[in-house]
C-alpha cells in the first residue's frame, strides 16, 4: 500500500505542476456545454498519465484506473465549467496571479479550475501506484455543473459500472486556507426555482378597471408569499425565500399583459423543500384568482433539488485519517453552505463525502464570495486537496466499505 512518506513527498514534488494545471484551466474559462479546450486538456493529461477514459454526451469525461485486483470501486469527482461572469484583474487585495483569456465574458469564479487541478494531481499519483492499490477508481470530470447539464450524462455513463462510494472537493471562501471540513450530515442545500408568470389583461393606465393588472398581482404575490412562509413552513426546518426579480411593463401609462416573478428557495430537508414549492404555487394561484389574472409556472418549478448530505461512515473515516496527518486543528467543522451542488445527486446513489477546502487568506486576497468577479483561490491549498483525495481512496481500501 502507498505509504504516507512516499505520498507526501510526491505531492510536495508536484506542487508546482498542480498549480500549473489550475492556471491552465483558469485561462480557458469555458462555460457549461462548450468546455472544448478544457475537455481536450483533461484528456491530454489522462493520456499522459496512462489512464484510459470514456466520453459521453456533452463534454464530460470518465477516467478509469483499474488495478486488476479485487477491491472497492471508488468514484472521485471534479467539475470544470466556468461562469459567464467578468473577471476583475485584482482579487480582494492585489493583482491576481492568473486571469481568464476572456476576462470581459467568462471566468472561474467558483473554483472549478482548482477542483480539476486537484483531481488531475490525485489521478497522476493513483495511476503511478495502481499496482499497490486494489479495486477500481473512477475519475468523474463533470461538465456543466453550474447549469445542471453535466450530471445527467455522467450518471448515464456510470450506469455500466459498479460504484461503492464517491468523493469530491469544493473550495469554500469562508473557511481559512489550510483547513478542511469533511463533516457528516447536511453540507449544502437543495434548491428550487421560483418562476411564475401572471397573465392579466393589458390596457391604458388611466382605466385600471378595464384591465387586469398583472403588476399588482405580482407585487401582492410576493407579500402574500412572505406571510405564507412565516405561517406554514416548519420553524425547525430552514427554507430560504430569495425573490430576486419582478418584471412587468415598460411604459408609465400602459398596463402590460404579463408580469413575472423569479427567484429561488434553499433547504436542507427535501420534504420541506417540496412543501415550499407546493405552497408557492398555491399562493400564486390564490393571488391570481382575486386579481382577475391567472398564474403559469416555468418547467423548473416541477423539480425539487437535493440537499447534499455526507455519509457518516465515510465522513468519520476520512476525518480521522486527516486529523492524524495534518493535525486536528486543521480538520474543522463549519456551518453548512446554502449553495446547491449537483454532487448531491451522486450522494443520492452512492454514499460518500464532499469535502469543503478552505481558501480564505487575507494576505493573498482570496476569500471573495463565489460567483463574484473578485473571487480567487489560494493556490497553497491545492496540495492538501490532492492529499485528501488520495487519502480517501487509501482509507476506503484499508478500512473497508460501509457495513450493510
């Protein structure tokens, strides 16, 4: 089995290489579904490491390290799409070390470049030492995570294989750099979309009685919804209500035919999330009924996102291993993150863990909110991500799978 001294020595030796991976992916900064250059880069590296891979619909890639021996089948996942967000030349403190090739259009404002770099680093080590390992390791490079386009093809690609457990890392801006959280339980929120269009009757602004004003309807819906949430959502179950836009009309003297309300909800209980979406529809229809309007719902309102819940057995296993290697003070517990993640779908199918790797460093200027033009990654943490990923594989092999 790969020993700790060899592992840490090799990770230290390849630190600059992993940083280079991150910077190359960062420059490409391609959004979901069009990650052509990034896809080619990952394939190039897997080929260089001697790792065969499967392709799928879209731009996702599934690398396979088969040791040829009986053992656990372990999935490791990273996403690699960027965001349609302009990139500031500086982070929170200084000029950033690398910038997107298209800074006016796209950038890696969520850390997927780091995720890809860390998994490539781990893949290189695992492939090099596969004769010392057992089982099969699947390297899931997921495209289009931000738009929900990549996990479906990846799930389909994985159907032909047996998988026992899955691991992933997401960098997190509010945890200090050098710390990592692999805590069991709910770690990221499920999400639901608010997408309601109120259809009324347009007309001249001087005669509201001859029209059915959908703008008033939309405004009343928002206030009614706030009241309904207070009275009907379980106080023991957090469901956030994020109404972000009311759109309707353009002229001061014309009632429009339609008005639209959009936003999101987030939750850690899927049943309460479903209840909240049903409540939103009920309030919308009720408000429309007394406003001489009707409500129509976008297709996303038929879908309830899944909270990301780390498995207790695997979380406790990797937590104890990491404490013994990097010290208890660096393996922390943290507040759950209200963002949503497609990796929750993996954990619905296979028990596993998403680690949250801290990147907050006031000196280097990293720590801006995700999806922000000043978001940046403290590259010193990448080696810890590689170490944690390899240790998860070693831990599952050495400790065994979760008991039935």
